[in-house]
C-alpha cells in the first residue's frame, strides 16, 4: 500500500522535457534529500509537486509523479461571507 501525499502543483513537465526547465525553485539551496525525483527527462508527462512534511515542520519535499498518478482534490466551496 502506497502512502498518499497531498501538495501543491508547481509545474507540468511534458514527456521528454528536462524538469529543471519547469522547476521554478533554486535547487542550489535545497538538500538532495528533499528532491524526491529524477531530474532526467521522462517518457511520461509529470507534475512537480511541493509536499509539506507536516506537523510543526516547515520543510517541503519536492516530487515529480507521473501525471496519470495525480488525483485532484475536490474544490472547496465557501458560502458568501465565510472565510
């Protein structure tokens, strides 16, 4: 059983393209342990996703799953006047 992760999509990376072209974060200051994907081009469309570690941690890990693996969260609807 795989663990489900929730995060924010930062970019779409088309198949055959180098992810660094689409990754808008300066990776020089990010430890390799937080970059959870291969920077080589893939045969599959992918998304770059920022996933918070949770708890009190402010650390974010970056993943690039295949586009077909992502499941969008349902839209949150708010009633007028609700914050």
